[in-house]
C-alpha cells in the first residue's frame, strides 16, 4: 500500500490510464455503499422523530419512562457503531 491507502498496483494502473475491471467494480461498490453517504446519528434521530409523529403521546410516554442509563447505553452503542463503520471504511481504502 502507498501513503494514500491504495494498493500500489491500483496506482500503477491509474498512471497507465487503465483500471482493470475488477478494481473498477470494487471502487464502484465502495462509492455506492450507503454507509459512505448516511449519518447513523441522523438516521436514528430521524427514525425517532418518525416514531414520535406516528405514535404521538404513547411514544412520548414510553420515552419518558425509559431509564436514563438506557439512553446513555443507546448513545454509546451509536458511537460504537459509528466507530466500526469508520474502521471498516478505512480498511476498504
């Protein structure tokens, strides 16, 4: 691998102006993966807002009865999931 994280072979192909179809397909998959386009935090927040809109007072009541430590646990899980996504994206590079 070179300093940019790409395989040396892919940079060699790039400098020649051709990219093998396998490498091209890998790049297409990588850039089309929604994980590179979505924010987990935003997604969870949007889904909670949707639940609140759909279920109204019963959702608000359930959320207010939730133990405070559960909220912290959920936040910690989201942070861990985001960290895992970052690690996986970096490994793909």
